[in-house]
């Protein structure tokens, strides 16, 4: 049986109904266990409200209502932090908080000991890189075992992985704050994380927001585009492949998609994926490009160039604080104020999705 990816065209007036439609088309009710808790793993690529970078408030509201209508009553949100993003700040500025409060959705944080503990896990599937990177053991949150998970990525490019989506969304939830140790081997890290998810979760599903998508040096400093669509699938490889193909890339030339397909963890070949819904959306080519900004360019030098022998010095010692400070200065203090704020304001004033954002 072919992997299935559902795509629907949407607009602000009908987006909540369209989200439920795309989830039904992708058989969400058959792919998850109603008796288990369902984790919503939102995506905060940046705590600032850059269009296309983060899960949207209507995406959170729509998936929550779709789950309720399909008989999934135990729903929680789990968030993570990174060395450069602040989850609580993102909840407020990206307008997740009004949705949490409206529906009384519990919000847990994988970095708070009061919410969950990190425990050693020995994967059954042969690891490509994680066991070599974390030689003292692979640790994941104990709360994730025996639960459904729904990833809520956006359709966007990424300087390190070409595109980012459902597979990359597990990166924050399953790995701790030292996840940056994996960046040299990021593609195979994502494959290993997908294998682990298939072992620990009762069901894995993804709803990808393409209402405003992003091109350029993502996942933060991008150019937003109004693309008016949602994608959904239980196959994390397939949904990322379809998204990549729509953005104008050959998914099987992308390492994380090709390696996951070769490992039997999903289907990344578009010709082997069943497309349902508004299938004409699959035929478009958005022609997106990937670039680097100052911060990701420095990262590429230290993770992918001959200079990578210096990684342990810079990223496994307190010297990493210099790079964290530099990233914050570049993204939050310089780029956002010089460019990002104007892009965001233009989106608020002129995009129908920006106008919907203001209503939350």
C-alpha cells in the first residue's frame, strides 16, 4: 500500500474546517490510538513571530478541534527550548497562549523536571549516528513513551537540511539542549529520531502549515509567501518529500529523505506516494531557494567544512556561550529590527493570514 499525503487548499474563513478535512483525508483517526494521550508538538523555530517560521494559532486550534471531533479527548502540548529560542516567549508572541487558554489545553515542557524526566533509551533499530555522537547513552523524555504524537511543522526551507518539516520537528522534542552536537550529521540524526519515534509512540502523524510558507535562509530569516494550503500524513518521510517537491526540490536528492526511505521508515519518492485532496496543488513548483545568513554561514563553516575539527572546543565547552550570544544579537537585535519587523508588519497589514493572526 502506498504512503498517503493529503493536501487541501485553504483560506482564513474556512481554515479550521479545512484542517479537519485534511486530517480526515489522511486517515488521522485510523493512525492514532484513541485510548492514548495525544501530544501536539508545535514548532517554534523562532520566538519572534516571523511569518512562515512557526506553527500558527489557527493550526493549533484546528488540530485540537479535529481531534476532539474524532473522539480524541486526552490532548496535551509539549514544547522544548533551544540555545537560541525561548518557548514561553514564543507562546506569547506567536499567539499560542490564547488557544491554550480558550480550550484549557495542558502545556508541558521537556526541559522542566516537574513535567518529565530524561531517561536512557536503547533503540531496537540500528542507529546511523546517534549512538556515536552520544557515547554515554541516548536520552529521551520519559513522558513520550506510549503516547501519540502529532507534529505541527510549517512549509519552509532550512540552511542546513534544504527543507524542514515533520522529521526535523522531532529534533527539539526528543533531544535535549545539547542537540547542536548533531549538526554535522543532521540528516542521519533525523533518520535515527524517526526510527525511535516508531518504537516509542502509539501513533505518529503530521499536519504541515503551508498557509504562509518560507524560502531563503531558514528556518528564521526567510521570505514569506502566501501559499494557502495544508498537508497531512502519517508518513513523516512522505509529507516532507511532498512539501519539498512543491517547493521545487528533488526530495530523493535530500539526504534525510533518501536515507529514511532506504531504511524503510517511510516513502520519499513522490511517484510512490498517493496524493489525495486538492491534488492539483501537488503539481506546482514554487521555485524556492535556500541560502545562508551570517549566523548559519558561521555554523556551516564549523559543522561542514575542514574547520569542523574545532567543534568540541567551541560547542562542547563554555565557549558555546559566545555563539549563543552572537546568534541572539544577529537574529533578535539586528536582523529582526532591520528587516524582520518590516516583513512581519507588511504581512499583518496586507496578507489575509496576517489579518487572521491579529484576531487571536
